[in-house]
């Protein structure tokens, strides 16, 4: 006797429907509840002493002023450039003689700028606008020995730099400094979490989530300079230049979440492994 194909199909459908109803009817209590958690936010601040300084200065020379730039003689431009190059060369030699490496000194390319100058005024108050050319070269000095700062500044002033754009302090190993700030933020978060759990009679489990709320970054700082009278009686009546770089401030922030369990709760290796994954 051949099996009834229609009957077999109905049987399969009945089995599938029964299995589906069984799954739907499972009590929700059988689902594993999510473990309690402890969420902590922490911030840290690190003060780092700078060990690097960058000095930016500019030297320039100007041609005589004329009615128009077309009146400027080529010899005047040449003479201005020769004076500028001589001053830059003398400055570099002076700093090298003071012990700086040549690689620490960078002389930028020549820049040329047209300028307008107010001419002499007549009795009626009218005055002609004159034209001239300014030839300029920037000089940058990188210092990794901050004890040389005063001597380098003296050399720049002695060379008659036309503009000193300030001294910028930094650290050579930025990664180590920012890592320190981040580690301290994490340590502070762990301390806070342990303190809260101990106070409430609970135990901390595995870390569930870690997030940076503030990346540990910092900006190089400009130096403030001031001349102070020497307090020493042997110093006489002169003044001593005192350069105070101060410290660089680095801030970092984190959010960390741990699993939390009571002191008498049994360990669940399987759950712990899942949390680690």
C-alpha cells in the first residue's frame, strides 16, 4: 500500500507547528537575566615639564622709499638682500659658536613684500604715499636643552632680529606623556569602582565596556618672560633674565563599566568567558 503523500505533508506541518508553539510557550523566566553592572566616569590631569623649546624670529631689510615700486633700483634690492644674508649668516655662526648643532637652526626662504610709506607732508597737509620693498627671512631654533635658552635669546637680540615671535614649549615624547594621562584616568576609574563596590558590599567582575570621553591631548605653550632684580647681594644692581617655562597640562577622561555581583554570588565561568569575548 503506497503512503498517502497528502497525509505525510500534513503530518510534517503539524510537527513544525507544534515545535513553534513549544518555543513560544517557554516561560520568560528561563532567559538568563543580564548581570548588574557598575558604571564609572573618571578624569585625570597630568602636569608635564617641557623639555623642548622652539624659537621663531624674523630678520628683514628694506629698500629706500620711492614714488612707485618701478622707481626702485635693482642695485638697491641687491644691496638689501646682501645685508639681510650677511645678518642671517652672522646669527647662525653666533649660535653655532654657543654650542648649538647646525641641525637645530633653520633659516627659511627669502620673502619679499611691497610696503607703503607716508611721505613728507606739505604745508597744506597733503602727503605722497611712497613705495618700498621689504626682504625678510625667518629663522627657527629647536632646543632640546632648555639651559641654552637664555644664551640663544641673547644671540638673537645681539643679531638685531626685527621680530621675535615668542618661544613655544613642548615635550619631545608626546606619546609617553599622553599615555600617562590616560593610564591615570583608568586607574582613577578603577579606584572609584572598587570604593563604590566595597561600600555597598558587592564585588567587581569583568570589564564590560571602556570608552574615552576626552582624548589626552595638549597644546604647546608660549613662554612668558620677565626680567627680575637679583636678590643676591653679590649680584650688584643689575638684572637677571629668568625664563620660566612652567608645566604643560594634559587631561584625559574615560567611561568604564564592570559587571557587579554580591559577595555570596557563585562564580559563573561561562558567563565570565562570554563577557571577555
